[in-house]
C-alpha cells in the first residue's frame, strides 16, 4: 500500500466551489501509480469531499495543473 499527499498548487473558483493553495489530503492506495490519474482520480475526489466537502471533479481541478502529488509512504 502506498500513501500519497495531494496538495492544491493554485487557487480556483468555479461553479460556486473554491479551493485554496495549500489544501491537502492523504490518499491510501493499493497501486504505486499517481492517484490523481488512476481510476479517474476517484480516491482523490473522495478524500477532498470527506475532508473539505469540496467536489474537485465538478470544479474542474482534478488534474496535475492544479494538484501536486507526492508519495509519503
């Protein structure tokens, strides 16, 4: 199992949803691949919804342009 920390690189506001630089979530995955691009990023979407109540997929920020992903474990 791998643990990734996904952090917002730049703020974005769209569809009444807002994310700020520095917001981060930890994602645990069975894969060693980047969770932002694996399975359509569903693990990352679920983590942001659970922690912040933000749907980053609906916001259009589920991409490496807005998110930084680092393996921490």
